[in-house]
C-alpha cells in the first residue's frame, strides 16, 4: 500500500535524482583523476624512454666541439717543439675537447664492442683492404690535429711525447674549474696543463671516475704491439699520465709513460707546432 503523499513521493524522487547525479559526478571526477594519473605516468615513462634513447643516440653521434682561433696557443716549454695549451675541441686548458680514434679526423667513428676486429681495423684510419696501415699519421691526411687546426699544427711523434714526459716536471693533479689537471713545467719554466679526460671506450662509453682516471693524448706513431697477437688489433702510441687508482684513490705517486692504446679508443688530441728556424746569412 502506497502510504506516501504526492508531496512525499515527489521529494523522494528528487532525492534519488540528486543522489544519482552526485554519484555520476563522483565517477566523472574519479575518471578525470585516473586519466590525469595515466597521462602523467605515461608522460614520465615517455620522457624516460626519450631520455634513454637520446643518451644512446649521443653515444654514437657525439657532439664535436670547435676550438676558437684565439685559443689555439703554442707554448715553448724549452723542448724541440711547441705544445698547444689545450686539447683539440677545447677552449681552455682544463676542457677535455673531442675524442678521436687514431686516424679518424672527424671524431665521429664509434666502435661497437661486437664488431669484428677486421672491420674495425679498416676504420682507424679509414681505408680499404688494399691500403697498408701507415706507420705514422703525423702531418698526413689522417693527422687529427692538422685536419682540425690547420697546417701549422700536427700530432706529436712518439719521441716528442717521450721528451715532454722526461724533460718536464709533472706536478700532482690539481683542480681547475672543477676538473683535475696535471701541470707539466718545461726546462724554461713555462708550463701546460693536461686534463684527466680519460678515453671513449667501446659503444661510446667514457671511462672516468671510479673506473679509471688519466690524462692521455694520441701520438701519430703506430706501435708493433698487437692485442691478443691479432694483426687486426695493432696499437698506436699514446702519452699517459695516471695518478689515481682504479677506485679513484690517490696513492701519492705520479705515474707517466708513452704507452700503447687500441686505435679505436676515443682519445683526446694535444697538438704540437714546429719551432721556427733562424736563418743565418
């Protein structure tokens, strides 16, 4: 039996309508929040994927920096040649500059770790199978210093690198604008700095920090040393100064040598310039 009056029935219907609308509004708000949450996390995930993709892209497409003309300065250290004050691609002594494979004047050829050694061998320097690996690239078309800075500049030879290390006083690494650098003071009192830029390894990874820490630059001379006695893994000479252990711990002793490095390692370049000869009449 319907005991409600018309007015009560209308009021009940109105309350149900209002309750239904309230629930519908709540559902709309909840769905809006859910959509915003989905969009937010979708955006974060997309940005993360894009960031990772960009990092991977940059590993194989490194930015190549240019050294301004006013920063291409040759310092006479009292040695047989003058040495540049900064690396190729750098604009201050502490800057790392660009990383170059031996004979790659572009700095853009990156080695993939799974690439066959015979394929990699032909890229450093770039040549075909009929071309013999040059014993020196100094002053030639594969000279990274000459190609990037001009004809007055060139890669140092092994002997010139040995001279730099043997004739200069090498001071403990000091921090310049947040970067560690070794100071090399020549017999005449002039000096240069070499930053601990380390190397570009396989797949574009830079070895730095806890993995290793060294100041290293290429020479233009090929070595007879072959990794694993593999003819495709012949190495080239590089100048190395290393004061940090593999865990980044100082041991108080500066170690330096002209050693050998795999030609497809990305290594900074420090250019040299011949001294002008005096003419006597």
